[in-house]
C-alpha cells in the first residue's frame, strides 16, 4: 500500500489506460534515493495486471561502460521477433547485441552488408528498439519498466530515448525512474514527460512509520525518526528495522542517503561470512545471473546454500529467470561501497573466470587488474573497436583503460589518441580535451598532434568557438601528414568556417583546391568539386564545376561511402544556385539513406532538399521534407539541424501568413543551441529571413529592411539564405524610399547571378534592377524578367515579379495593362496559399477598377492533412503496405495505420484504394 502518492498513481493510471486503448506514452519519475520511485514502479506493474505484457530491467553502475548492456536485457524477450524488423534495423540490433560477427578490428573479417557509419548505427538501434517494442505490443499492451536509469549505459539510454520520442500508437507504456542525487542526469531535458517524486506529507509519513513499527514506538523516538527521514519512505521503513530505536539519538550529520547505506550494510553484516561473500559476488555481477554468480562464488569456496540466509531475511529474491534481485538498489550499492578494495579485486577475478570470452569478461578482468598487462590491454582495445562498430558508447572508456594497462609508452599514447577521438564521437567534450592534452604531452608524432588538434577543434565547434575550431583544423591540415588525412580535416574545416565567416571559407577552399590528392583517393572528386562549386559564388575565380552527378559518381567509383561522404555536394550546389542538381541528388541520397538505414545524415540531406523545393515554389513538399527532418533531428539530438529546420519552417509559415506560427518557430530556432554552445543558433540567418519576409508580406517594410540589411551585410552574408534574401531587401528598401541601403548587397547579388548563370537568377536580378531604377528602364527589366521566369519553373517568384510589374503599371496609370499581370499573380498566390501576397494582389487588382475574385478560405487550397498524414497517405497511394511505409519513415506499422485512419475522413474517403484519385 502506498501513502500520499495519489498524484503519481493517477499519472501512471493515465499511461496504462492510454496503452489499453492502443496509444503509447512515456513517463520519467525522478527524485532522491529512497523517495519511492521503485515502489511506484511496483505499483504500476501490479495495476497493469495480466492484461499487459510486462518487461522490467534496472540500470547497474558497473554496467555503465558496457554498450547496450541495459537494452539487451530489456529487449531479450523479443529477440525471437527480429525477423519482423526492416533489414537495416535488424542488422544494427544484431550487431549491437553481438549476435552478428562484426570483427575485432577495423581490418577484421566481419563486414556489415550495408555500411552505415557510427552515428547511423546508433540511430538505427534506437529505431530498431521502437520497432521491436511495437512487435511485442502487437498482441497485448506492453508495459516497459526501467529503474535506476542514471546507471544505464549511454548507448542503451540513447536508443530508448529515441524510441520513446517516436512512440505514438503502439500500445506501449514506458516508465523510467532516475535518481537525482548521483551527479548523473540521464533525463538531460530531452523532451520526455517528467514527474518529480517528492517527500511524503507529514501525515502520510506518520502513517507509513506506524505501519512499519507498530503502535508501541515511544513518541520521542517516533518524532526523531520522522524528522530524520524528512518524508523519505525508504528511510521510514529501513532505519528503524536496521539499527533499532536507540541508534537515533546520535544519527545526525550524515546525508540521508549515506545513513541509508549504513543501515543496509548493518543488515548484511549480521549474516554469515559466506553469505556476505555471495552477496558481494551478486552485487558485482551486473546482471545477477545465477549461472555466473554461483560458479564465481564456488571458486571462492562459497556454495549455493549460502544464499538461503539472505533470502530468508528478505534482502534478495531469486526470480523466475534465475537472477538474484536485491530488495532495493541502494542495498546493492551498500554492499559494493563497504567492501574492501582487495576483496572487490578478488571478486572481479572470480567473475571473469566464470564468464565466457567476451566484453563482460574483459571488463571484469580490467576491474581486477593492478599492473600493466599487454594481453588485457589488447583485449580492451578490441572491445573498444566492437563498441564503435556497434554504434555504442563506451569506446572511450575502453581505449583509456587499455592505455593505462599498456606497458610501452608509444602504445599507450596511441590508445590515448583513440580514446580522445572516441570521447569526441560520444559527445564527452571535456573528457576528450583532457585525453588530448595528456596524449599530446607524450608524443612528437606529427600525425598524432594533428589528430589531437582535430579533437580539440571538434570540441570548440560544438561550443560555438568557430574561429578557434577553424584555425586548429586549418593548421592541422597544413602539417606534414598524408593528403587523405588533410582532406578530411579540410572538409570538417569547411563546415566550421561556414559559421566563422566568408574569408575563412575561402581560405579552406583555396587549401582544398591546392591539395595534391591522388586520383584514386575516394575524396579526390569531392575535393575538386567543392572549391569549383562554391568559390565563384563568393566572387573568387575557379575552374568550372562539372554537374554534381558526375562528381558523385566519380567519388563512388573511387570508393567514397555513399551517402555519408556525398552530403556536402548537396549543400555546395545550392551555394552556386544549382538548385535542380540539389533536388535531384538530394532525393537520390535520401532514398539511399532510407534503404541503408543511414539515418544520421538524413536531417542534413533533407534540409538541403527542402531548401531546393522551397526555391522551386514547391512549398508543401518543402514543408513535408522539413517536418520529417526536424523530427529526426530532434530525436537524434542534432541541435544544429533542429535550429536550421525550425527556421526554414518559419520561412514557409511566413509565406502563407501564419503570423503566430512563424514567430513561434523563429523564436524556437533562435533559442535552439547545443547544450555546451554559447554561439548564436545555427538557424539565425533563416530565422532573420523568415521574420523579414513576414514583415514584408504584411506591409512592414521598415522592419523588413532592418532585418534584411543585417542579414545581407553581416558575417553570414555568404549563406544561401542571405544571398537569396537580397531581392527582398531591394523591395523593402525601395518601398521605404532608401534604395541606397540595398546598393552594396545588390552589387554582390549581381555578381552572384552572373556566376550562377541560371535564367531564374537573372530574372531576380532584373526585378531588382527594375525596382532600383531608373524608372524609364523599369518596364524593359520587368518584361525581360518575366520572359526568363517562364522557363524557370519557380511560380512564387514569377508571381512576385508579376505583382511588382502590375503595381508599377497601375502607378503609371496603365490600369488595363496591369490587370493581366495582377490576375496571374493572384491566381498563383491563391494556389500556393501565399495569403499575404494574395491580399496585396487582390488590393492592387481592385485598384485598377476591376473587382478581384473572392478570397478563398485560408487553407482551402492546401491539403487538410497534417504533414505526417499527407506523407503517409502519399506513400499509401503508391501502393506501399503499412509495414513498408513504417520502414521508410522510421515509424511503427500501427502508427502508420493510426494516421491513415485519421486521414480518411479529412479526405472524405473510406478506403485506401481511393487515395490515389484524391491525392
């Protein structure tokens, strides 16, 4: 029976009720040790009853460095259903759990059928977790309970968080509990619903104590216990029993958790010595498996019957699956913390002897090691390589421990370098820098120092110190290292320089163009194409860039990993205005990423594709692409792309006049930075343009001009959004009567259009020229622009030019000539649901003396479906099954069915076969 937990029980009941109805939900309980989180989990399991399938695991501190240790225990009941998962997800999960041969080293014989790269593997494991949970819930609702999440290994936690954020309509209730007094913060504010479990009210605490001690407890002792426990349920139940009422006359001074640990240890010390040894073995064996614990204990002279006193005292129980379960997680901690160091070393050696070869045995041997050991260090390095191949965290810890156990200095240094690189991959920036500093002080190797500078540069980049990161990478690439290493550093430097300013970008590209890469190097085609595609856009001469598809095919033939190595090609083509090439290659690489499961690069590719779709006037397609990408970026913690994509969606909202939506998205984009970043948000340029476009569309030319002048003359003026925003600046400045504010940006834009050599770009330049004057040349410029627009397939920009021309004709009293241009503009704006621009066209058309067509209701020209519903409906209309759609969109089949069920009535249809006609 629980006292005073009605609020928490109501939240858990709501979660269970939703799961019974086929909806999924997540709840993270957090609070100090002993506050009642485990009791609430027990209560949830009891309330679920036989109607639910229940899976329950707990994090263990000793497992925190073992990748996927917790997840493998959670998903063990579903491993017989792996064949139901899409191929890339199944292979990722098999590799993560060691069910597939992934080799011991980068040159090992085990090869993934479809290489995906480290980040993608981690994401695929999370998506596979979602799919397997959905499979387990296919026959009855599923309750997943995870206690002590703060000790869960990072790889398992990341996979669970990704799955949790994508749960929708599977009938899964996921309940997690985490301590907040350990210095570990697993919730990390990643968007999971949270509920803090706080101390019991005084009356509830008194009732609980009375139930535990009976009515005869002396009042002074009762009051002292209540005061010391401070509403902590575990303290109220354990302190009186463990130490007796007399001990509480001198119990002050220690933190409550420490007193609870002492109380638990007091219960253990009364047991026979052999039982205490057996409990220590069970506490150190992270999974409590009897088949491991008992052989290890036997090696220490302890038999199975010595477990009986611990069971009789209620300290442990043996579960149906032959595991030793402690009464409370703090009991395990108490046993481990109070054991002498030498005894723990002995225990770990015994456990290693009871385990088969593998990472768990290696870790126990490492925990038992007291001196350098070459064989053990080699085994730890192999474990680190496996962790990286499986996409899990833990490689840094394994490399570092291997370095500490390596006898020779050079070998230890090499492993410290690997540890620093792995820590960077795992996002542990402070640890990576510390390891880099230590390794740098031990070696004179030029390559080692270059790699360590790359580690430091990555840390500076994620903190927003772009100039420092850029300089470190540029200097490292300029040392006497192989061109292949230098090329990869320069590609990273290009990304860093993009946020540092135009001059750093030019410096990196000049260095890349001069790099002597052999023709058969996989990066050679990319290193040649990037400068050729970008430098002309920045006003620098370069050799003509061939079509991007030729560069991509050449890179593939040379051995580049696709799509991972080809991502920057999509962005580079946008810089020079080759939007059609970005759209084509981007769609191809996204399809390839879906097929291979290379999820990590999808937000980047989809951002570039959404930009191209927007520029082509395919606003709804751009919204669908950006919305899916934003979900993936959020789920995978890619803050840079969360900011960029949110800002791009704000721009789309500005186009159709959704004022509150636009300003809300822009504010979110500007507030979205990495957890350790002090620099402005990556989405700042797009957000500035979005807000300026909103101002311009609603007649606030002054506000628009201010924002756009800052964007097009500031440090981000070389960005794609800043370049494409110049025509808007020209319009705003001319409306204000201050065309000189746009003069310098226009001159740069004119040079850019010449370099881009695209009809639509020249049309925009002519529109700007017509606005800037002289007036006698305006008509010729407008007409020439409209002629070029007709070949450019950019309806929104064509309509804006027609609107401006129509406005000019009306002002010059040529109302009859103005009407066809204004009508054409109005029809396009209405079709695109660009409501502010349609309102302007309607007003102008009415001013010519011709009644304008009635304004359609907002939203009637667009699909009534949400972006995700429309995306699913389109795929269903193509004949894909729910399972096919789920695999392509990284959802569960039941979620797909749920969205289709909601879409049918919105489209006034009743069956799947009608979708193709309606859409």
